C-alpha cells in the first residue's frame, strides 16, 4: 500500500517559525507531526511512503521516499508527479493532525479502486 504526505507548502501563515522549519516538523505531544504520520501509516499497513517537499530539507529517521519540487506546483501537481510511480495511494496533508483511529480505517479504504485524500474529518474523500 502507498501513501503520499504533502509537505511542500511555504507556511506563510506561520511565519516567522516556518522561515527555518517545515510545518510538518513541529511537535505535537512531543513528536514531530511528520514522524507521527509515518508511524501511524506503518502501523496500519502502508509500505511505501513518499513525502513531497520544497522550501526546507526534511529529515526523518524513517525510511521513506522524497519528491522535491524545485518550483511549487501545488498539491494536485505534486500528487500527479508522485502518482506516476503508484497505482493508487492514500494522500495526507502533512501539516494536519489526525486521531490515530482514523488511520485504522485506511487499509479498508485502500482496497477500493480509488485514491483516498485524508485532509480534515469533514472533507475526507476518494478520487478516481
């Protein structure tokens, strides 16, 4: 199973904190948000994870792939590029926190013939 974590945004609303650090690296409950996403994806059967990045280098001790955007191409553009390597994927906004129980439903959703976008509880959706 595959996942894409979108971490390319410039974080303009969180300046000056995002001048030196990507939003997904800020800690929630003592853990970088990105590491939380990766851990929860792995615990729920997601094997291949690609992280999109642009402004700041993103370091994580986890074994993942990276797609670097030299010029911001937006969430849709980044997904289009990464999806060249996957048949389908769970797509996650890396700067959004989700309760761990949401991740438990991902393997079932993945079995459909659609991609699943995990954005915020009221807007989660599947795409063709």
